[in-house]
C-alpha cells in the first residue's frame, strides 16, 4: 500500500499525490462524460410538452428500478465495510450485476462512506449498472442530482484503474480518493469542493485525516477543477451574489432567517430521505415504485400549477430559473421549496438512482428567496446563501458549503453573509434533525407498545 509507514513522509505524500492525480484525471473525465450525457438528455426532455414532463421522470425511475432489481441480482454476501474475521476471504466473487441483500442498491453515497479508509473494497464492478440507472433517473427528469453519481463514478474508476493493473495496485486508495474528489470538483468547477466533500464523507466513519489522504484529496480536487476549466464546462448553474447587503443589520437578518429556514427544510428532507433509504431494504421494489411514483406525479402536478412545469423537472435548475424570472410571493417560493423537497424524497422512495446535493442547492435557494423581498435582501444573495445553507444543514457538509461559497465569490460582505448563513444552517439543521429523530423514535415506541397490548 502507498501508506507504508516504513517509508519517509515525503515519499508517502508524493506517492499519494501521484495516485490522486492519476485517479482524479481518469475519474473526472469519466464523471464528466456521464454528466454530459445526462445534461443532453435532460435538455431534450425539457423542450417537450408539459405532459411528457410529468410522465418521463416516472419512466426514468421505473427503468432504474428494473435495472437495479431486474437485471441486478441479490446475493447473500455482506458487507461493504471491511470485515475483521477470516471469512472475508471466502465470500463469493462479486460481479457487475450482484448486490449484497441488505444494501440499498440506489444509494450511491453509502458505498463511498462505507469503504472510506479501505477504498480497495469499493464495489467498482457494479458501477456500470448504476451508471445506467443514474442516466435514466436524472436524464429523464426525476428530482435528483449528479454530484453523488460523480463522486461514486470517480471513486469506482480510480479503484478499477488500480485494481486491473498490478503495477498500480499500491495506488488504489489515493486513486479512489482523488477520483471521487475530482468528479465533484469537475461538476462544480470549484477545486476544494470535491476535496472537502470526500473529507467530510470519510469523517462519517471517523477516518483520521493523514497528510497522505489530504494530499490525494487536494490533488483530485485540483485535477477536477482543471478539467472543468480546460473544457469550459458548465454542468451546474450556481448563483453568484452580485449585490452586497445594504448594511450589517441586513446581513445579520439574512444570515439568521435564511440559515434557519433553509437549514430546517433541508435537514428534515434529509431525515425523510434517510427513512426512505431504509425502505429500500425492507419493502418490495414494486411496492416502493408504485407509491413513490404516484407521489412524484401528484407533487409534479401541484408544482406545475404553483410555479411551472419546468420547475418540477430535474434536480431543480428549472425552479431557480422560474424564481429569477417571475415576480411571485414569498408564499409561492416557500411552497415550491417544500414541494421540491417532497418530490426528491418521493423519488428516493420510488427507487431513483441519483444524488441529493444539487436538489438541496435548489431547495435552499428557493427557501432563501422567501426573505428577499420582506427584508430587502438582494435576490441573488438570498439564493446563494440559501443554497449554501441547504448543503450545510441538509447534507451536513459545512466545510464543503464554505468551500463552495469562497469559490463562487462575489462582494466581500455578500460572501461573509453566506458564510454566516452556513453556520446558522448547520446549527438549526442539527437541532431539527435531532428533534425529528426523537419524535419518530417516540412514535415508533408508542406504536410498538400499542401493538404488544393488542396482542
């Protein structure tokens, strides 16, 4: 392995940097090609009639479920987390279409988190099947995003490259880390966003940040940004604040209210999505698809009536364009933000394969704009602050949100306002998620007691 402690620190860091650069280059190019295909399909779909905008997302999710549960097969091998016993070497060989039975097959971030610190265990064999599911889900307009797919495909490509070539086997971990960071940075066009994204995901397993891992993360992020810059990519539309707040009072008001509303909405959405992910291992795929698709259809119809058909399509870019181009009320903005949050949750329930990072950007952006008129905050500042708050409060990636704010730029006071909003959203999102967890636990306990009494 490239982290052989017998080697000098400089040698180890240099080796991991090289691995991060290699994995980052291949991973970012692969992630970009997939994202470009998704964007082209989505651009075509967005030009169709409103009826198609309602029906094609349902078709996309259905195709994803058929791919993951029809073509994909479950096996009794478990788990993605490295085992400590000797039986790990006797498990059946995995193929590109086989899944452990208790794995949510559409959960892309779970693989990245579960193999952090042991990236050579990443199930890269299943990436092609998941890529097809991602293409159908996001490309046909389901309310899911492309950042988790970019990280997943980036890590898978890095592990694949190092696994098939014995000479590169010692670079498997840095190549995987660099590939994941590069995939996200290429998507966002900001170098450190991918680096912090991979770091914060690894912290969910409390993997120590060593100089070697940091070097691979930074190398991958820089490579991904370089790919975005060289090819002049525009894969995600980020709102850049151009007008600063009028004074300190406006900045404080914006940070407080936008941080709270965006942090709470996206945090509760995250809890709902976590619950929905759990359903994927407890309920039959056909049942989830039926109820999730029905909810998606109803929510899309309501969103189309409240805003526009385009506002209900895709990860949320159409909803932001609607908010920027139409004079509307704060109530309508709040309604669309909540509808988008519910739609993404419904897509997860149905079995859609995609990310929630970009949907949270849109949900936070719309939630932030609720206060733009009421408090005299510039609309673009409210949107940018809300988007950053959505990532900090919902996805619980505050450092990634900070990197995004600094990378987007804008007037200094607007940047400081967005940074303060990230802090408020992180705190309010944490409180909201804990309250929601305690409430759901209490309800389940009472239902369990009632069932036992009836028995």
